[in-house]
C-alpha cells in the first residue's frame, strides 16, 4: 500500500530550455526541485538562485551517459532531498549526424542518455517503493524516419517504445507517459527558415507554447488513469 508522498521532482537537463521552464513552474506549484545538470553549470546555478526563495532546491551534477553516474543520481537525491515522486527525463543530446558520417561514440552517447539512463532511473524510482510519475520528453518527429539527426532520432524513437514498456512493467504504482514537442524552441543546428516552415505546414499553423508543456505535465500528473501514452504538442504536424 502506497503512503502519502512528498512532492519532490527530479528534472534532468534542467539548466536550460524546456527543463528550466518546467522547473520554475513546478517550484511555483510547491514542488521541491532536484535540479540535474551536466554541462550547463552556470545556467543551473542561476536557476537554483531563482527558485530557492520559493521552495527547496538542490543541484545535482551527473553525466547520464555514464551508467554509474545515472545509477547514483536517485540515491543522492534521496539522501539530500528525499524520495523522488516525479521524474521528468528531459536531458538530451541534439547533434546532426547521418549514416555517412556516423560516429560510434555519438551513437553510444545518445543510446546511453535517451534510452539506458531512463531505464536506470526508472528502476531506481521503483525501488523507492513510494510510487509516483515518470514523464519522458521525446520529439514529435518520432513518427518519421529521418536521415538527418540519425542518432538523436533513433534513440528518441526508442524512448517512445520504452515509455510503453515501463508503463506496463511499473504499473500499478508508477505511471509512465511521454510528451512529444514539435517546433517550440529553436535549437542550435536547425535551419531557421525550415523551423518556421514546420510551423506554417502544420495543420493548426501555430507554434506550440512552452506553457502548454507544463499544462500537459499537470494533466498527466492529475489524471490517475492515464499511463503509457504520448501526447504530441506540435500543432498536428506529426499527422
């Protein structure tokens, strides 16, 4: 039987972009924040200073492409902040490659970060024995087969399948869902004209907003009968 659990959220890759935005709003909603970062140290510390007047926040540096560091992350959060009741797998590598210039090291990093570390973290969450929620941030392009961003695209597709497998494996105590954003934030390495064209070509012809990601997170947390689902926030572009 599950006990009443404290609102403690671990957001991976929380120093920048979507993770940063989500961490701020979770803090405003009364969550204690385990703020994970790897290379974005300055941004993470700046974010922690913003959040600290609102709620408890502790920084955790870890390279989640390293199995040992991934395995130790939940343990450290438990020791310093408490058991994690919400895990948001947001950390990502976004580098353009294709089958011609494919580098094995980059492919392995993508596999470790987008697939193996979510497995490791999910297992650690389950071993806490308190239940909770896991939300994976994926990508709306998982419905397509792309030649560019090969390693990224392949492993984000794998994370989508992992979402469903974990939802089944961790039920009934832990619910696992995913969010697949579209053209919400322009990324380094993207073509700006192509980014704008993605929005124009979408059925709704509307750029999704960051706040919609947080609203979806709230929906997934509060809707107790949903698990194994992926919600696309891309104005219908995946169609």
